[in-house]
């Protein structure tokens, strides 16, 4: 530590005054902070990697044709998809079959759906009848395709306000 | 040229060549052959692999009843999983389908493959048991107290890492059990949504969804999830584990070895047949590790009541290793590691059970995913980590249950712990919980009022009552730890044995409906 001469006009420096920062200390501290900031940004950059920009999931939209024999109150599950389709009046309803508790695939039964993993029960419209599921099975968006074909979008949930 | 002339270069070369093996040994082991206590001490002190040991060890530390060798059993089981895990990696392929087929190859085709896989699986299970028992031992002998507080916290991290290793290994076979256990696990990571949904903030603040995305690398369990779990299982978590184990051991040494009661020497009686290394004051001081006893070097004083680590401590360690190896071998020969059908994302396994050490949590999850899977485990771990900072007493350190009277307190707490968890579970199984009585109950109510949180609250209140009654934080800690141990055991047994398809209650798996 080098001592600086007191500025002209000021009294003799007291030992209680903070020591002035020497140039060497300043450069050392700057280097330390620069190194720290570099490490921090490097770490942030590394942490950016595990979250993919594009998810490798297959398309969530699929085409389906309801079997003509599907009567009212019956559900149709397209092979390989966790969606229950049923005719309600003149409309088609698509209820997701992924349990809202912990993601098991629920099974349709005469009263609605039940989950094999932790015993949740849902009514036919997806609302919760028995725990532990925290919320109702969502309804999925259905739109008309060519002819009898329907297009179901598993990624698009129909908000409760727009249900018909 | 005189008689003293050096020998010809050729002869010197030959002599050096002849001496090379001896010199190689001398330079590799500089302290010479360890034949006396003093050279053994130097040997331990100067060897990179042995120097984590103390040079001399107190007789109290060598009693079986001090530790039951549980810490050593944990690390022995870890070494077995390391060795067998590396062997399994010769054949394992971390891609869906290929993973399942490679496990089948290991089981049916690879020479000794089935046995090595069994050994890996059983050593992992033995490690979990040993770690839990080790934690109980450290707790009940008060070994977390000053100056060992932080090592108890490192122990908590080791427990979490052990469970993490066990859980990540569960997905790798890519069978039905693995697939659905990981689906459930990943959705537990997502379960903070239970809370954020109730608050209506999931749209812009979604830690649950982020956790699941980072864990799976996709929306669902698939190839990305498998490679991530593989990476965690064989690379990230083992490195974390080795580093934490190193810190744990290092601090055991720096904190003065194992905890012993203040009157350990008196209770052990005179050291018959022990020849102290120093019959008089040591000639050298700081150079000799043998003078280090306790936490500071004591100059000019012989290390009474201690024995040389070589061979006494090494024999004890070897015995713990051998018992662990024997146990794992016997289990691996008696029982095969399971392999169910190939993972099928359309049909859940019923019942989809996690490995046994998570079944207590799974029982709580069947009421509230967030509280059972994240809330209560975090509260329990934080509570455990806080114990050494709340219990600042010194009486009874090193004695089981803190000395006389402690045993009765622990028995009482065990009775209370068992009674409350059994009563609460019986109630919930017989009459259901809030959703059954009131189907439209707000989820936030169930998140905060469910058997798991009620039980934790009962235990916490009981422990506070103990603190007041005995006027001692230690009494409260003893009660709380015992209660949670009882709760863990009962919930695990219920999840393991009494839960069947649809997570319904059955008195025996033989009553499960055929499907």
C-alpha cells in the first residue's frame, strides 16, 4: 500500500479516514470482478442448453373418423391417442385421458373415467368425482376436416367458458 | 588411476539394473515396510489412498456398538454399485426399445450379466437402507452436535444424492414399471402447478412446468428423458456423490474422528495389552501424525486410549466391507431384478408403484401430489438439517438416546408416532378424504389439509410439547425424529403391501382382482 500525500488545504489525514484505493488494488479488484462476471455468464450460458428451443414431440394434431356405430353416451378412443371422443347432441366432444394428478392414462368406464394409478374418478364430462386429481380432465379442440374427418388438437384446450 | 577409481560404467549399469526393482518399491512406498507401529503410522500418513484415515484411532471408535459399521456399509455398497455399474455399461444402450433389449441381453445372454445386474440392483437397495440406518445412528448418538453440525448437513445432501441415484436408475430398463414410475416422478416435479393453478399465476410463473421440461427434455417420457436420466445416473450424480463423500470423510477427520462420550476412557477401562507408541514424550513433534489426537496436536503427551489405525481400523473397515459384499451377494443370488413388459405409453401399469423407499411418499401423493411429492419431503429435509443448529446442548453426546431416560422417551415417541399415523391412515382409508365428502372442494384446501400435512402437524406439536415437558430441545428433536421414522415405516409398508390396483386398499396382494 502506498500512501498518498494529503491534498493541499486539507488537514493531516486521520487514521480513521478510509485508506484511498491504490491503482494496484483497483486493477486487482477489477480483474477479480471481471473474472467473476465471466464465470457467471458462462454458467448462465451453460444453463441455457438443457431447455430445448423446439421440443422433439410428435405432432399433437391428428385426424380421426368416428365409427358410424358410435351411439350416444359411448366413447371412442383412437388407437395410440389418449383422447376420448363422444357424440353429444349434434356435436363431438374430445376429453383428454391424461390424468390431471400425475399423468397416468385414465380408463373410460360406464360412469366416466377412472385412473389406475391413484384411484381418481371423473364424470363423463371430465369433472372430478373423487380425488386426488386436482382439476377436471380438459376438453380438446375439435374442428371439421374433409367429409366425415375430424381434426383433434391435443395441444389446444377448450376453455370452460367456450364449452357448448 | 587408483584403487578408489569408480567401477566401469557397464558394471554400474548392471548394478543399477539389479537394484531397480528394490528402488522402485522404495520410491513408491517411501516409509519402508510397515512393520512397527511407527513405520505403519508413517505409511498411513504418507499414502494418498490411506491418508484419509487417522494414524491412530480411539478404542471407542472401534467398538461395534459405536456405529455398527453403517457408514462403512453405505460406502461399501456404493463401491459395489460403481463397479457393477461400469460393467453393465458395456452392454447397456440408452435408447428406447434398444434399452429394453439390451437389459434382456444382459439378463439372458451376457455371461454373468444377470448376476451383475442383480448385484447392482441389490447393492443400490442395501445402500439406501444403510444410509437411512446410518442417519438414525448419527442422530440417536447425538453425533451431529458441535463441531459436527455441518457434516450432518453434508449427510442430508448425501441422502438426497443416494435417492436421486436410485430413482434415475429406475427408468433405464425402459419397461412398464420404469416408464410409469418416471411419468409419475416427472409429474411430481410439475406438481407446484397445483399451487400456481390455485393462485391463477401458472400462465406467467410456472416452476413446475419448467422442472418437468428440464427433467424430461420434452413433453412426455421418451428418448430425451431416457438420455437425461442416463446422464444423471452414470455421470452427474456419481460425480456429486464422490465429491460429497470426500467432503464427508474429510470432515469426520477434521472434527476429531467419531463422537465419543466425555467419559469414554473411563468406561472402556484400562487399555489391557495395548502398547502405546510413546512410552516417553515424543522426540519429534509435528512431523508425526501419531501425536495428533482430538482436534489439535498435543505435544509432549502420549496418545492414551488409541490404537494404530493399521491394522486395527483397517480390519474393522474390511469386516464392514465383507459383510456388505456378503449381504449383496446373497440377495443377488436369491432374487432376480425385475423386468416387466416393454414400456407402453398408452396403458399404465396397474398398480404403478415406485421403488419401495418412495412408497411412503407415494401414499401421501395419493392425497396431494404437491404436498406428498415436494412439500413434505422439503419440510422434513429442512427440519432434519436444522436439528444441529437448534439442539445446542452438550449433555449425552456420544451415548445412545442421550443416556439414561432417553430410551424411555424414544419408546414413548415411537408409540405416539405409530398410533397417530395408523389412526390417520385408517380414517382416510375407511372414510376417504375431503374430495369424497365434498366433490367441488377447492384444491388449495386439499393441498394444505391432507393426511400428510395433518400428520406432520401432529408430530410437530407433539415435539414442541416434549420440549416444554423436558425443558430440553434434545428431547423435542428425539421425539420428532422418532415420530417421522415411524411415519416413514408405516406409510412405506402400507404403500408396499396394502395398496393394489387403482391404489385401493387390500389386506393382501392375493386379494387383488384379476384383470
